[in-house]
C-alpha cells in the first residue's frame, strides 16, 4: 500500500523568553498539530515549573528553602536535572555550576557600567555546588542565601523532550528549535538534512557557518546579546563562578551531540574553560565550532571549520 504524501507544517511560539519553532512533515494537518500541541504544552510545563521569574514555580520553592539554609525533597524529574548538573560540575572541574546564577545580581548589562568588586565578592560567598548537599531526593543548603538556576540545562532538556513527544505522535521528519537550541526529530521528508545557520556572535545577521543536520542536536553558547562594552572591552554574560567575572577568551561555541542537553552543557563548559576550551572540545570528540574574541575560528573537521568564515558571507 502506497504511503500518503507528507506535507510541511510549521508552528511558531514563544517560550522560555525566546522565539521558538517546530517544523515537521506529516500526512495531514491534524496529526501535525497534535504532535506540535503536545510538544509546546510540555515546553510550557517545564517553563512554569523551573522559571526563576515565577513565584509559583517549583524552582522558586527550592530557592525559598535555599534562602533560609533549609532542605527540600524533590521529584524524580528535578532529581534527574540535579544529577546531570552534578555530573557537569564534576566534569568541568567546578566551572559549570548551577548555583552561580546569583551573580546576575551584580551584572546589569543595560546599566552601562561595571559592578563593584565588593558586590561580586559578597555574592561569591553564596556560590558553589560544594556548599550544598544533594542526596536523592533531598537537597540541603548549609549556606543561607544561595539559589540554583536551571537556565543552563532546562531549555535544552525541553528541546529533547519536545522532539521525543513528536516522535511519540508518529512524526519521523522534523525539527524543534527553542531559541537556537535545536533537536532534530528526523531528516526532511525527502531524506535531506536540515540546514542550520550558526550565528556570528559579534556581527548582526552574520553567519559563521551552515550546518547540515539529519539527526542529533546542536546548541551554542556565547555573548550574543547580553553584553556590555566599556573602553573597548566587551563583557559577556557567561560568568566564571570562581571569579564572578565574564569569561575572556572564546566569544561563542557550537556543539553537535545526540541530545541537546549534552550539546548545550558542552558548549557552556568550553566557554568557561577559556583558553583551555578548544583543547577540551577536541578531547570530547563531538563535532564543534568555536570563535575567539579576536575573530579566530576553529573546530572539528565534521563541521568543516579550519579558518574564519568568508567575510562576504557575513554581510
């Protein structure tokens, strides 16, 4: 029996503070929209559960316990995120730290000025995964005034889940894009890969490269928007949890992996490792691309990056 032809559908929506998009191929609109609806509902569920901007989120409940130096028991899904955060902390030598979000209180990138060192020093006394105790399912804070932030994990986790939900609804060809964190459901209907542009961090509308992806996921980390430039020095939003100051070597990193959550954490860890980032990425043996603050590019042969992209392509 001949299979019905597949048609292209696209849903645009906003979630987690960024424009999002689901593209998929299905035999009919009803099947496509059912898959997209399920994926979008789950993204919004995760946003509601782990948003630091909502007083009624579970993350805010955790941080109320952290503020008083108390303990709290968490559910299985949150425990999985905490386990992954603990793994990233260990593998990054303590640089990927979900307690470091509190440093944003010092860095106001729309203020036009740098923070006082005394404020950073005060906040650093409440930063450090080693300062808390995580014994499933109990999370305890020995230091009052701490907080955790799943911002470096949950959007990528949401992209992976959204893609899995599309597959559960029978979709075999599609792509989930949550603000640049991308998980591929499968190649386009004709078997060709999706073409994914990798943005240049310092050139509006410019591309570093275009990636052909038929499976897996891609995520980037860098000082794309939130930054401040003073006296010719650019300060990005990726903050070193040991110093409280922005990283100063790599401008952006893109990583390809099977899962978006792995690609996202790997790109962030590479940024945090600064001068050691390129070597760490090479040892990781995942396809990747990086550009440093001087505009020099590098990466794995799988992405075809050996030198800065042609400036004509970036105009």
